[in-house]
C-alpha cells in the first residue's frame, strides 16, 4: 500500500493535546486563526478520556466530571442574579432597541441568559423584559438591564436548567446530569450520556430538543429517560460505546454484549439484543461504512454487522491471533476505527496512549483483505474522522496524531512526513512487503501441481 501519512496539517482542533485548553477555528479547514474559548487553563483533562458530539449548533464535551459546552449560536446576556429566570423557549425583548431573543439556556447562578437573537442587537443601556405569558407575571425581577451582551462563541459548564415558575406560580425543576460521564452522543434529538464510574451500566437521555432538561419523572413522549441494557431482574452490562445510526438505532456497545435501541424509548421504542457473545473494546472502536454496516473491535477480532443482524468475525480466518498478537489493554491502549470513503476501506489503529507507538490494519472491503501498517510514533493515530468537504480536494480521512497534528493520507508519496518535535523535521521511507499464499492451484483436492515461476513488478521505482 503506497498510502502515506503526510504533513499537510489541518489545524482545526477543538482540543489541544498538551495544554488542556479549548480552541476553535472560524475559517476553512486548511487555514485560519485559532481562537481560545477559555483562557483559565485546565478546563478539560486531555490525559483522561474525552468525547465530543455536535448538537443544536453547539459542541458538547464529555470528560469525566468536566462536562462542558462550546456554544456557536447564542448571544449571552449577563445580569444580576435572577430569582426565577425565563424558561427555555421564552422570548425576551429589549426596550428602545426592540431586540428580541429566544431563550435557550440560563446558568446555575442565574447570572447569564443564552439565547438566539432573531431581531436587532442587545445593548447595556435598556431593560429587557419577558414576552412569554407563562413567565411575564411571576419573574422576579420582571425585567433587567444587561451588564454585557456578548456574541458567540461561548464556553460554559453543562448543567441542568435552573428552577423556573409557571403562570400559576408553580416551581418547575429540571433534574440533574450525572456527576461524571465518559460517553456521549446525539440520538433522535436527545443528548445521551453514559460511562459514570459509579453506575457504569446506566445510560441517560435528555428531553427531546432540550439538552438542559434531565428530570426523568415527567411522563410524556418527549421526556428524559434513564435505563440500562439487561434482561429483567439483572444488573446491566458495563457500557463502553454509544453508537447512533441516524435516528434509526442507538447501539450500546458493552463489555461482553451489544444491544440496540430501535426508535425512541419514550414513544414505543424497543431495546434488543445484537450479541451476547462479544462486546466492544472502547468508545472509539467502531465505524459505519457507506451501506450501513457496523464495524467494531470485539472480544476476539474485527466484527461486521448490520442492524438488526448478527455480528460476524471477519478477521478470524485471516488473522486468527490478532487479539493475542496485539495484546491491547484498555488501561494503556486506544483502539480507533475509521471508514475511508475514498479508498472503500476500514482503518483499525491500535495505539499506546502514553507513547504513540502504533500498529494498524488497513481492511480493504472490496477485496476482504487486511494490510498491516505502522506509522511514525509522532503520527500515532488517536482519532480518525472522515471530513466531507464541499471542495473534494479537502475531503479525506483525517488522522488526529499523538503530537497534536492532524494528517491525511497521500497516495503519491513514498515517505511518511514527521512533525516538528524534539527529533526535528524529517521523513521516514516506507518499508513495504507482501505475503502471498497459501493459494490452491486447483479447486479439486485430488489434483496437485507446482509453481515454476513468479514475476514480480514493483511500483514506485525506489532503489
């Protein structure tokens, strides 16, 4: 395989690998100025597992006890602490400027109101009132003057909505998020969390279209839901991966089993077994191909399955000792899978977290063939993501590497490029080999033969 990791760097990290800080880039994928969302430092822990997912024009960061939101849509109005804040969906209007906002979120201290501005521009000179009849008569104070009106982006803690009152003066509460989580995704308009070390078998879903409402006792079809995956009367298996497939299924990859949710859990959905004989290695050990097949690193190799269906071990006959040979330990290794749309293949990367030392397999789907690969330590793949750009020249499988660079593959180069580090800048010539056979000479087992000659033509012209 003459596929090469190149140094065409795409600096579009939301997370920098070494500084525990959050950044974003506001231009295209190839170039731009990085802007720091939070300058206080230590707002996330990159030495711990970190998962991010996109929802409602925001990025939700799931990092153990550090649950955060990068908000790219709302305007933030800062004010004195409100006794009861406006509710999610209320409309604010400012005197004189006539600026209007649909309220999205209010922080726990009730000193920051985030919302989408539909008309005008908010200022710090005029009072803001609530148009919603359900809140207008009970909010204390009934209006406020913002001390600041800041445009996106924003960075803040992900918490449940603070208490509000309805028009009958009844207090409404919104529950709470788990105190710690390591898994997260978006499914059918719900933010889904799991991986709480105290309740590793449990999963939690927010209200539909409201990532701030986590009160599970409300009984309606959009209400928050909490559950686990098990037969009745048993404790559920430990959840290791949340894998949504559009709005059709949500796969729960567990330690020793796999389950999938068909539909919505509060509106007639059903929880079903996919496998009781294998689990999924970790949060990043899976990917979907272009026809809806799920690939994942299981207990004894690489599996493929459609949903619903039954997982098939596709490495068992070709690489029967792959699990023993790799000896990947969840405490020290990360296994990441990514589907390469350009090359119609699945890349499986097994990386030592501390050093970046790696072992990889390029699985060609059309040939059903495995090609072992290894990359420079600095390019140890910690994450894989296919970027579908409007410009086809930028579309490719992106590789998030140990040294903080994002690289892509280049079919034309014969050497891997290395990033600037303590060793310096340089290239590493690719060492390639191929193993042929055993190959039957005849389909009839009663016949035999011999090979008298093999002609091999190498490509690339290297000496």
